[in-house]
């Protein structure tokens, strides 16, 4: 599923190598034909928008969008566990899944970094990749909805992921939240801790539990107040 690799690159910090590979990326989207037509056209339009663009401008826009606030953080578990200790165990479980499948991380990013997660999925059997992607869709769809509210072109990547995995349960509620939530408090209180409503991740159980055989490390079951963010903490800069 090389389409997922292309989406991973488009969602990563822009590099010269990415701009040099635009023709190859477009060819993958066309030839693999994995995306529904409407999403395929949107992704190809995004690829074309990079042609002739200034790399420094693209990097500046990327940092301004993804590295200055938590509402659109590209780390899955930030939207699920915040700074709780459960996040550490979730990272361990996800990393164990990577290692069990022979996937070696070549960057210094955390394992829940979405572009890295998509790169991993691109190397899996299609049925397994779709299943794992579906597990993560509650968070990914919320990010897409928030990017849509910001008028960001990056929303097309998350729309494309919905085109592959399908919309998660409660998608209307997710979009309503994105449309009605207050501004990202991270931008107003950069030095304060932040909290979020409780979200069940990998089900209830001992936070020290290890192993990934029975339960997917990215299974997300939101409760009534889905991923409501309060307060803030400065986000760390990310790049590939």
C-alpha cells in the first residue's frame, strides 16, 4: 500500500527529497488507485501545489500549523493520554508491534508520530494495514476535522485516510466538536500543564500491562466527552 507511504511523506516535515519525488508520488497515487476518486484528485492537487514552491516557505507553514499547539498535534497518544503515565505504556506497546513486524525506526520521532505510523502501515498486508488504520480513525478524523476548520490543505490527507479505512463511529459528533471547540489553549498558556477528558485506550486494565498479541496498540474507544482538551503545555518541535 504505497499510497500510505505517499500520505506519510505529505504529512511529514517538508524536505528537499520530498520535492524531488513529487512525480514518483503522483504516479503511485494514480497507478495504485487505492483512493476513491474524489480523494485521489485532492491528494494529487496537494502534490501539484508543492511544485515550484519554496522549501523554506513550506517548512515555515508546517511548523506554524503542527508545532505550535496541541489541537492538531501529529502524535496520536497526545490526543488520548496527554501527559499521563498511560502514554508511556502505550508507546511501549506500539513499539513492540513495530519490532514484532520487523519495522525499524530510522528517525528520532516517537512511535505514535502519524507519518511514522503510516509508513509502518505501508509495509503491512493490506487487510492488516486497513484494520490498524481503522483502530486509529477516531483521532485521525478529529485531526482532519480540526484542519478543515482551519482551512488547511493538510485536511485532504486525513480525508484520504477516511477514504481507505472508512469513517469511524460517531463521526458527526467528532466533526461537531471540531466546529464548536474553543481556540487551542496551548497558544494562550504555553507553560501550563494541560488535561483532557478520560479516554479508554486499549481498554481498561493495568497501566503496567505489556504485550500486544490480543489487543491492537492503536485501538481507541472515546467516551462521551471525546478528546476534550483543557489547559496547555508547550509542544515540542517535530521534524523528520
